[in-house]
C-alpha cells in the first residue's frame, strides 16, 4: 500500500515479531498515555495476527479498529450483521426466514437504531468511525470480501449495536438455548471462569487476574484480540467479533472480565386469550399490532415479500402460543 492509498493516513504493516502490549481500556482523562507522540494512524500486525493500533485521536482509533476487524474477519462480520438486521432471508434465502422472524419479533433492529440515536455525540462518533473503517476496507479490498456477503454493504453505525444486543441479551442473558448450544459446540459441559488474586496472595505483591471465557472459536462467539492506543486511550484485550468495545482486558490501572453465572435473566408470562385480545387485570386487553415485511430471496434471485404480524402485550412481544395461552 502506497502513501496515496492509505485511508486517513492508515498504514498497514506486518511485524515478524511478538509485540508486547502495555495496556487495555479507557484510562482516566487526567492520566496521559505513556507512549511517544503519535504522528499518524497505523496498524502494526504481530506474527499472531493481533492488530496493534496507534491513532492520532479516538475517532481514528475506532476507524482503524473497524478496518482491522474487516481485514481479519470481513465475511463473518458481514454475515452476522446481515442476520442481526433481520434480513438474512433477503440476502441468502428462505432457510433464514425463521431466524429473521424471531429477530424482528423481539425488535433487535429497531432498538439498535433507537440506541444509536440516543448515544452521546462522542460515542455516536466512535460508532460512525468504526463502521466507516469497515466500509473503506471493503471498498479498497473488494477482492477480500466474499460475493455472497457483499449485499450487506455498506455497514451501518447501528449494525454493531444490533449484533451486541442479539448476542448479549438474547443469547448470553435470556436465551434458554445458550448453555445447551455451547455444550453442543464444545462437546462437554459449558462454563467459564475468572480468577482475581490480591497483592497479599501473589509472589510479586501485585494484583493478578486470569481471564478464561471458554467460548467456541466460531460465529458470534469468536473473540477478537487487539491493542488500541491513542492520546486519550490505551488498552489491550478482546471484544466479541464485530463489536467495537473491549469486553475483557486491561489498561495501566486495572483489568476487567466477566464470566457465566446462574441468574434469572428473563421472565416469560402466560396470558389467557380472550376474544381478539388477552385477559389482563380482570379485563380483556387488545394486542398492540405491527406488521413487518421481510424480503425472501428465491432460487432465481428474485425477492418475494413475506408479511409478519407482531403482537405485543403489556409484557412485550408474543413469542409463542400454546392452546388458549
């Protein structure tokens, strides 16, 4: 890549050495990052395929992080984004229709757009930059993007929020399928662990943390490791692929992680059908109704329209029916 080809001064280098990262996640605003002055944005790839991103400002940092993720896993990310939009049947055929119906029913695409609009301007700018970096990579390296996923382009700033919402809330937190699907993927009982050791318990006298997520190395479970540095931020860690923010990692001051736990992540309510509505608080309530149009790709490449009526109660969307409930 010549200097003229660099998007926003982005330099792509391959380092045939091991890079040791110094930190990971947002430092306090009044604590400067202890690095030499950064004069241009660049991505340094170590021999393990981990990007070390050095950026002149935070917007460039998220731009370059989007670029790096698309370079590493572009086809996977576009497929996950297409699914999280509830448009997989439109892109890839009727076998994805049931998944689209579920994603539309629980409102993931709509809520992702609402959440994007609700963000503070700075954070919305980070999401914009992350998406722009992905799109610029896909435009300049179209040969690196599979033909079957190009229809998902361009990436939208709310795509990463839709994916995060789908994975975190509807797989890890609320889905009764998540542990079972993990166990099938791993071939054994699923779980993870995290260990924190206090300074009085360590040989070095320093606090220590061990992070061990125990997730499959595929699909939206895939971790993406990176080292990100700008004048305002420095952290090293990993996010779930396609997401812009580090879920586990460390900076110069602290480390953080998460692990599985037994908790009640969701409530399902059984309501009795009555007339054209349902019985609630001694009265018959009408369903709230909305109609979604899902496009479904046919074998000849044409699209047919599939109508989905979503019914909602005081508790949320109707996700199943059993007899009169």
